[in-house]
C-alpha cells in the first residue's frame, strides 16, 4: 500500500523540479580549483537550465516548494564536498556530460511513474533506447550508457540516442531501469555502489536483480529516488548521517541523527542521547515546562487570592474603624446634647427661682399697683417696651420652627387619606432636593468614604429615635427634607386588564382594575393559580405569549414600563444570586452598574451600607453566598440578598415575587421594615405574599386579593378589608388570621355563612365599585343586587362542533409561531428612556464585569487545575502513542490532537455561559449591558486560550518530538483553541448543558472525519473547507513538512499533493481559524441578546 500511495501522487510536473535544481548547481562560485576542466564544463552546462525552468518550477510545484533557492541548498548544494563528482569524472574518463540525463529524459522518467498509477513497480514504459527490440545493458537498474552524439541538457523535446559504452553508474547517482542516463542523488541520500548478495541474488541495499544470462553484468548504483513510503533504500538510515551521497557515519554519543540527515545534531543538555540515536529524548524538558507552568499558575492564583484577601481585610478594618468612629461621634453628640439639656434645665430653674424671689419683693413694695393692673394682665400689652411685647413674635417663630416638613405632611396625608396615596406634586418637589453632594465628591480615601457613610447612618438612627411617632415600628430614618431623598415617582393604574393565553383562549387575568401608588406597600394575595405572578409579569411587561386587553398607565400616561426599567426593580421568586461571590460583592456590583453614573462614590457606598444595615446582613457581608454544591449563607439570608440586589439601585418601583417565602417571622418582619423605609422615600412597592402572619399583614398599606381565574376580589387599604368583607357577610372568626380566612374561602376550604359563593366574590367587588360585569359571568350574579346586569344580554350557550385533528394541529403550529414571534419582539423591544437616570456606559460596566469574573475564576481555581490536568494527560498519551511518521509528517498524531484539544477546550468553555444564564437574564432585564457581560467573559477566557496550548504541548511535543518547532505548534494550537472556544459559546447559549456537552463531543469528531475524506466530490471538498479541523490539520502538517528537505523533497511533494495542502497556506490556515473564532463569537453574542428565558 505504501507504493500505491506514492505512485498515485506522482504528477507530470515533478520532473520540472528535479531538472531545475540540477540546473542551479553553483559551478562558478563553488567549484574547487583542482577540479578537472570537464567538471567545470558540466557545471556550466547544468547552470544554463536554471533560467529556463525555474519559472515553471514555481508555477507547477509551488504547493510544495515555497523557496526554490532554499530547497536547492537543502538538496543539491554539493559545494562542501565534490568527491563523488570527481570520482565519476575519473571513472567515465571525462564523458560525464554524455551520461547525464537531459530534461527530456527526466520528464519521461517522472511521467512514466505517474502513468503506472497504483502499480508498485518502478519500470518505465518503452522509449527510444530501451524497448522490446532494443535493450542494452544500460537499460538495467543501476547502469547507464554514453550518448552516441553531443547532447544538450536543456533539450525538452527529444530523448537522445544513448547506447554506447554501457557500464555501472557512478556512486552518488541513481540510474532508473528503462533509462540509460544518470541523475545525481540529493543530499540526505546514501547512494554507494550496490553489492551482490549471493544468498538472495539481489544487489544490496537496493534489492534489484542482475539480468540472467549476462555473466559480465554486475551490480551498479542506486536505481530509484522516490518518496520514503515507496522506496527508502537511498535514504540515509536513522542513527547515521551522510555528509555527502557516498559516505555515511554513525552518530556519536550526545548526538542524534534522524533519517535522511546530512549531519549529526547535538542533543540538548538534559536530553537522553545514546550512540546511534535516531532522536533525542526531551521528555525532561516537558516535565520541567509543566512544573514551571504549574508553579507559575500556583503563585499567580495564590498571590491573586492573597491580594484579594488582603484587600478585603484592609477594607474591613477601615470599615470597622469608620463605624467605630461614627458610633463614638454619635455617642459624644448625644452626651453633649444631654449635658446641654441638663444645663438648660438648671439655668431655667435658677432663673425661675430668682424670678420668684424678685417677684415677691416687688409685690410687697407695690401691691396696689399689681391689684390695679390685674384686670389687664391677662391681655398682652401693646407697649413695645413691655416684656410681653416680644412674646408674640417669639411664639410665632417657634411655631414656624415646629411646622412639619413637606415629607411629614405627605406622611400624614397618606395616613389620613389612604386612597389618595403619594402626592405626585410633593414627590416631584422633593425629587429636586438631592443630597448635598459637594461633601461626598471631595471624599477620595476609603476611610473618609466609610466615615461619611457611617456618619450618615448614625445620624439617621438618631433621628429615627426622635421620630418614632412618625415611623412604623421605629424603622423610618427621618432627619429633614435635606437628608431624605425622594426618587422619581411611578404610579401604575390599570383598567380592565385582561390576559388571554394564545391558542387556548384561557384567561390568566380578567377585568383587573385598580391603582398602585408611590409611597405605599401593596400586597398581592390569592390562592394558587390565581395569577399573582402573571399579574406582576403583566405590570413589568414580561408577559409574552398572551393577548393583552385593557390599559396600563404610568403616571397617568400611556407609557411602556420598559421606558423606566432603569428605576424599576424586580425581585424574582428564585434566589438568583452569584454563589461564588460574597454578599457585599453581589450588592456592590449591582449598585455600581445600576446607580447613576454621576453619583459620587461616597453616596454609592452610603446606599450600599444602608441596605446592608436595613436587611441585617452586617454579620455575613464577607461570606460567600454559596450554592447547592458548596454551602454558604442560610436560605433566609440568601433571600434577603436577593431583595438587596434591587434595593441598592434605589428603584422607584419595586416588585417582589414571594420575597417572604421560606423566611421565619423575624426575617420577614426585618424585610418588611426595610421595605417600609423604602416606601417612605416615594417607592411604589408591590409584592406577592402567601398567607402572612397578622403582624406582617398589618404592615402592608394596600391589598390586592385575587381569585382563581385572575379576578379581583378586593383592592384597597388593608385597614378596610375586614370592614368590606363583613359588609358582604363574611366576618373573620375570633383568633383567625384574616388573610388565612379569605384565602381558605377562595380555595373552597371554607364556605361563607352568608350564602355568597366564592365564584360570586369577584362579581360582588365589581358591583361594589360599579365596574361592568362580563357577559359570560352574568349567570353568577343571580340573587345579587346588580342593576346593571338586567340591561346586559346573556350570551346563550350554543353548541360548537368539536374541531378536527387537522384544525387543532394547524392552530398549535400557528400558536407556536406567534409565541416565537412574541419572544423575539420582546427581546428586541426598544423603548425611549424616561427614567432620567444615566447609568455607567459599556466601557465602565466592562471594567466592573471584568473584576467580578476574575474573582469568580480565582475562586474556581480547582476546576481550572482539573482542566489543565486532563489536558496534560491527553498530551502525554497522544504524544506517546501517536509517534511522528516521516511518511505523513505526523498527520495521525495531529489529527488526534485536533480532536482531543477541541473536545476538552469546548467542554471547559461551556461553563462560561451555561452556569450564568439565569443571572444574565436577570441583569439584562434590569438594563445592564450585554456587550460588557460578553466581552468580560471572553477576555477572561483568553487566559485559558493562551495557557492551554502550553499545557498540552508540554507533554505532546516533548513526548512526540516532531521536526516542527515548538513555536509553530503553539501558534497553530492557539488559533485552534480560540476557534473552538467561540463555538462552545454558541452551544452554551443556545442549548441546555447536556445537549451542549454532547455537541461539544461529537462535533470535533464528525468534522475531522469529513475534513480527512478523499475530495473526489466537489461538494464534499467545499464542505470540508468549511470544517475548522481541515485548516488546523493543514497548518500542523505544513509546519512539520517544511522542516523536511534534501532527499525528502519528493516525499514532501507527494504527501502534500495527496492531502491537498499547500506550503503557502500556513498563514491562511491561521487566519481562517481566527476568523472562525471571531464569527463564532459574533453569532454567540447575537444569540445571547436574542435568546432569552421564555
């Protein structure tokens, strides 16, 4: 099969290379002065062919000969030793030029080999000198004849007549069977005269026979020069080197000689090289490189971790000192105030005592005067000099000082008129009263910032103690109008809001009408399946796959809620928090990316510290949140962190989906108190709760009670809910929690004693507020006082024929298409930004993301180490098993390399996006930049793209020891890892983890098989060009093939021709791999922003 492979590869153009390189023999500059004149004539004649054939060589053999001069120097530069030529001149008695093959004969030789095709023989077809009628001794292998007349070596047209003086060819030349001329052997070949082996009857080492019946015929020179797979007889044997084509020497100790070597190469210092070694054992360098790399990574990871730990300790110490300083300052202020009050009381008592003393003395001296003025003493004197004259202005000034602030008026108005809610005008006025940022902007050091933040918190605590009567459960941090910042308000009003599931005509919400006002905490309750979460999704514009009717007004205008997404917080039911970050790191990142970009850093720290203080997270702020696999904080603490992620961005509308589920009463009360404080700053808070305790129930301002089917049963103040239900005959029994009682009734567990069914409760509410009743619900209104029901027609229940299977199938297909369209429209929905908040740009968020991802990767160093270990084992196994074959230039080992590296790097790259999908969906919905998120992940993964090729090659290269350099292999592997990482991003984003892993395993194998198929079909060829393994494998083989020269030239050309590779395509292969990685990343990013959670 080796001969079959080689003979298929020969083409007509191969002869041009040999003629060209022979024509470039440097006679004028390299010939020795002692060389006979006839040798000079040979060189001069051969040199004349260079100008004629060099252009054809570049054109026809350019795929395997990149530099003609360089390849000639490697194959036919005999200037260092011309002994074989001098010996031949002496042997042929000066007619060497008459025995050398002309261009026409060389053309005939290689074209005949090409026509033999799959035959293993190297016999040539009949020609002018060797045919059935004329077969001279020179036609036998290793023999040649002299020309009958003068010949021109550059003659490409005719084969000269060459039948005279036939004799064995000179050593250093080869003479093919069927030709009567000689061709010089290339460098790296060993072409001595053959010797007859009397046992086998063959001429060793070339294994051809002497023709029978010719006793005077002896063994001649070499008979063929072909690729190593077809005939390796003339190749210098491994473990030896051949400085010229007639001499060979064994490699000495501390040296090695590959097959076809012209000199021995010194082994590396730490390599193992015995005498006659064909290669050096450089595995020690691979082990050293791996140890050095491991040590570097170990130092890097530990140093980075140490830097993070030191930084956290320093920040914690600075924070503790600032908190201590603020606490001591607050205590000193309180002590000073107490001392001042005591001093005032003492002064007041002393003045009062002196006043009484002097008053008694005056009364004894002028009693009559006092008696006379007693009638007028009760009226204030109009005399400006009288002491009472200044009393009235003083009282008025004190009254002005004690006049309540706008915020206090607002709070009293809310309590007095709960239906009115947060006054939009007051909110708008207070919005303009921002914190005094001049002081915050001048703070730069961490200690100053922490002192400022904790000082403000201590001041708020002090004012909280003074204003307990204005707070709920003593949680309000009341200072003054300048200390409390109200935010842009969002009032949501909805009328006849109905959501119908597409394709099934099922109502998820129906005829929902109401209003949720700023500054109030609204609870949404109801039994399971009542549509509570659907109601929140409808308010936030996330309800896709449904047909919506009715209207939703934002601040009285028909605006999209997406226009306010920068100031709208949504807390999902699941605790979507990064488990490999601490509590503070999670909150800080959310604050950095979502607060206003122009807010001073000190104010951002103040917001963060206030949220941590209000949620009771001080003790665990430096603890990792943890995950299912790795234990972290408790479930209740995790739930509070989940809420804190939205609180730190200072929302104007905060929507929470079951934030108290799984919390005990103390944690729930703490969370509600924190939300109450947010409401006092004008935040509109809406939350779904499940049967809260009575104490928590009373902490809500409003209640929306939903029945099954998405119908409202009650919407109004919490303090009036019992009054309303008692009015319709549903009182709350003693010692029963009201929300539990109402939900039990809506679930059907309890039945009202008044005769009203649970289905009639939504109609009762519609009648109570004068809302129209849907026609299909009028039958439920029987027996209820409904003046409007009489005028509304009852829709008869007409029988509808059951649809056929085909119509059902068509409706399902149509529904699925509409759902897909809705999801795509929702993902690409763009609304004008009306939030009046400018968050950090892409570059700034990219920096924040970069720091977060870097911390996460450092804390996952064990997983990274396992990835490197697997790559290391793969490199060692493949480097040991898949040895480099000189016939194929190591293509088998490189094929395994492409598959193994692609598979392992793809699987590890899946973690970049597969594990963070939920976190990304939450952050992108909040307005955080998707581009910054994607670029940060890719930037951190570039570290693995650079390191993993080194890890793999540290074993594979030094165990396999190919002829290509380590640098060439590293560059190819670097481009390959970059390409497959981008493909892994696509799988991670589009697919679930299990299918993504399956595709990552199968795709490299399938594409590599396609790339290595025979390109007989044009379609298969083009499809193979689209497979990245084809370009990676070609780059590896080219990097190795260009290191083969001299006697290997024919092997190089035949192997590259068989594979369809080109030496000039090395850079193209690298560019295509890089472009593959870039295009894959673009597709992955587009998929990231378009494919969202349904």
